[in-house]
C-alpha cells in the first residue's frame, strides 16, 4: 500500500490499540476543521478521549493544552515537535501550559537546578520563537510551582509501589516522586486557580502513555475533591535516528541534531545519514527509493515541509527513481539550514523575555 | 538488682547497642551539668553522636534541637515527652524547631490537611503551655515549609527503593515521600537561612531510629553541597500501656490517655490500670509490689513526679509492701488530675497565639 505518510510502518501500532486502549486518531480527522500537519499526515496516530477536547474546540469553549520539556539540553526535533503541537492548540484557543520539568531533569538526569534553570532560558526562547503566545499561556518550572508539588504530595497516598515499579522499574525514590509531580503538571490546569476543571489535551510521544494512564487514574481517584475531568492525550510517532537507528538518542550524536548546533555540523549529519536508497544509481533509477524507511524523507515530512502537495511530489519522485539520495539530501540540507538560521535569528530576540518569564514563574 | 529507674528491663537494649551502633547515654551523664529528669532516670538510655551537642552546650555555642508531632489527635504521654525534651534543650540555649508533620499525617493516617491544621492549633497550644518559647524557636507545618520540601526533592535522587522498603516495607509512594520530608525536617536547621550548619539533636523514641539512620546517611551524601553535620539523637524508652499492653496505642483507648480527656475518664483509666501488685493484700504486704512492671509507677516516674527523692520513696514503699496499689492509684490520680487541670487552664490562654503562629509559618 502506497502512502506518503506511512513511515515507521514496521511498528505494530495495532497492539497499542488493542492492549492499551489507545484510540485511533484517523476517524476524528474529518471533524477537525483545521488539522495540524502532524494530524493530516498520521504522525499523530492515536489518542485518549480527544473527542472531549474536540467538542470544546468546535463550540469555542474553554480547554487547556499541557506539555513540557525536560531541561537537559537544547531543543532537538522531539521537543520541537511537542512545542509546535502546543502552539497549534493554543491557536485553536486553548489556554496553554508549558512545564519546565526541572524536577525530572534532576531526579532522572542528575542536572542540578542551577544548571537546568540556565538551560530552560534557552528552551523557552525557542518556544517563543516558534510562536508560543505567553499572554495566553503559562510557562513554569516544576520546582518553583507550589501547586504542582502540592498535588504530587496529595497523589502520593494513592499510588502504590507496585504501580510505579510497573511503570518505571526499580529506581530511586526521587524518580517515582517525579512521576507524581508529572501527574500534578497534567492536572494543574484544572485547579480553580486556572478556572478549572476543564478538558485538557496532552500532546506527547507514544512512549509517554504510561504517565497518562497513571494520571487519568489519579484524576478519577481525586474526582470528588477537585472535579477533575480525565485528561485527554494525543500520541505522535517517534522519529527514527538519522543514522538509521530506531530512535534519536542523546548518547548517539549522529542520530539527531539540535536547533542550535553549528550549521556545518547539521549539514554533515544529514549528508552522512542513512537513506532508503538502493546500492547503485542504476538500481535506484530502475526500482526507485524507499521513503518509508528513510530518515531524510521523515525529517522533511515530520518537520520541515508544510505543503502536503510538495511532500507528495517528493514521495513520488523518490519512489519512481527520479529523485536520488544525494540530490534529496542537498535539498533537505538547504531547507533545514534555512529554517535553523531563521529560527536562531528569531530566538535571540526572545532570550530576555524568556529570562523574565522564568524569573516570575 | 534494685533500681528505681529500671522499668522495661525486659527489653533487650543490648541488641540496639551492638547491632545498630546506638551509644549508651549513661556514661555521658556525669558531663551534663543540668540533666533532665529523663536523662537522670535512664528513660533516655541511648544516643548517636550526642557528645557533639554536649560540647556546644558546655561552651555555650550554637546548636539546634529538632523534633515534632504528627497532628493526628490531642497530646498524649508520648508527644508530651517529646515536647518536654525539646523544651529542656531550648532551656540549655538550643534554637528549637518543632515540626507539625502534616504530610506524614496525610500519607500515613489519611488526615486531610484542612483537618490536621485544626488539630495542630491544639498541639501547639499544648507545647506553649508546657513552656516552649516561640521567640527562640521555630514552629512550622511541613506542608507549608518550602525549604523542607525542597530538601525532600533533592534527597529523592539518593534514596533507593531498596532502602525505603527495608525501613517501611511495601507502602504507597507518599509514605516513602514523607520519609524524605522527615529527613528535610531534621536537616533544615542546618541551612544558611537558619545560620547553619550546626550540631542538631533530635530527641525521639527508640522506634524512630531508622529515620535517623536514613537522615545521617543523607547528611553525609549532601555534605559537599550543604556542609551538613550528621544530626545527633537521643532515644527514650517507649512507655507500656496502662492496661499492661506492651505500648500505648490509639486503637486501644484503655492503654493511654490524652491531656484533654475528661478528668473522670483519666481517673477511670488509672483506676482500671494493670499494676505490679500481688493477687491479695496479704501477699503484697508480705512480698511487696513489683514497680518494674507497673504502668502506674511508670507514669509517675516518667512524667509526673519531678522529685527524685519522692520517687525513690514510692519505689521503696511499693517494694516493701507499705504502699498498696489502691492507695498508689489514688495518689497518682490526684497528681495526674492536678497536672491536667492546671495544664488545660494554661493551654486555653495559648490557643490564639498558636493559631497566629500557624498562620504565619
């Protein structure tokens, strides 16, 4: 089956639907008047209870979008995607919550709060440069947000050791604690302080679903006290590594780039990337490439080519053997570098604003 | 061996010295110029690193005393003892920290914060009525004390699941979390905000030693960051239940009384108490009673008869068969009720002050 949006076909998403009760996103698509690129292309492939949020979007009624970043380094394509998903929902009239998960960065990655604070300034500048409107959103650090920590303490009583062990394995207590904090992040938008309760959508990678299950469970345990509505979620696919590895990973620098690397370094990584090409030019002309397994194709399709028709053309040209990998890499490099240059320029203007926001919240 | 202070001889305290490294208190006694009743009578029988605190007492140098109460109900004889130990050290020039362990009351006893706040007002009024000087002390609620909670989050990373399971067994995450909070309580007096680091003594019942071990371990793990001095502790024996049960326990109302019960109820519990008496008056006259196993004797000796000579007389009169249980119970009832009446009268005057303190901190 030919499908220009069908990368990562190898993964067995059916298992997610059947075993974990994640719902398919596609049937909702027709009801969304202004779907994001991620939605149109099936990159957002699953959800929990998104209908509840969709109803409020349609009726122009209040809802929230909540997600965040673990401040361990510069924006990479994963945090970039989450940021753009939040901004998309903010543009659909959501009140947007962006959490700097510094407690998690500390408990899980040993990053001291003094250091994560500095990293967060850059992350927030990125978010603002991408179009987040701070006047209609709330950006905060977990460590400074008493409401989140209050919720974590409340939730503690209702979460057993068995539950956190099943999700996180044998870890230090701080790591379990940060799971409670994360549940606090997701439910904070529903507190009275923020005019809650209200439907909330949490756009995340599918690898984060366990947190959502835990939080939805807590929402129902504490429903009597707070009137929580179980939070909704959307799930995006996880990108492959540039080098053909199953996933971009920090310990493998050739698998990803950040938005703040030197341009030459980004260009080099793209140029060295794995592709869906054939061993020889002759074969590729004859058989065509395989965009479905190609990280170069994926980068454009996930992130940098907004126009669906242009993307379909790339797909067809690759499959027909017209577009060779060298040429495609050159094209992609140009698109990415232009974006990054432009973004870095914009971002510089937002650094002071970012610092100011983090000082207050 | 006859020893007027030798109650609860049955317990094998040697094991504590040998296996857990708790040090004997008695050898220090000669160095203490003004020992408390609990010290003189061996009710405080063990310690960790108390010498460090003792040196500062002698040199009139700064040290802190820290303990607290889980706000689950009115003052009983256990919380009464801890309060008086804190007040004793405050009188030896310690800066005194009194923690309202409302997070623990929530995680362990399911007491909502709104309720524990009310209970705490009474507890603090008791503390003030017993002589705690709020001008040279700091009374606070865990849930409101950000410094304590900050420390808990920091400590989380260094405490493994295995450690908390060994101390607390398989519990909910909140219970483990409250162990971290408790370590925060014990080390907060050593923060710069409180002119730390400084020696700190934590007077507790021997059943609390596991917390101290955990906290001393954390103090050394975070020494580089905070310059913590490992906290010292003193351990008091645990009182028997009035009804002869091994320990006073809430689920067994005949085993204890609070300082705010109706006087008739206290009188009735004393009158029904188990004693070290003989089956018949004749036998008791002939053989004498056994004060070592008698909760009535213990109540006076632990709490209500400050004068050592008077106490020795009771001991001898019981052993010789001169003092019969009925008479002793009547005597004890009078002493206790006089104390309680007087205390309740004083306490009423401190309720507003207590409320004010808890509102601020």
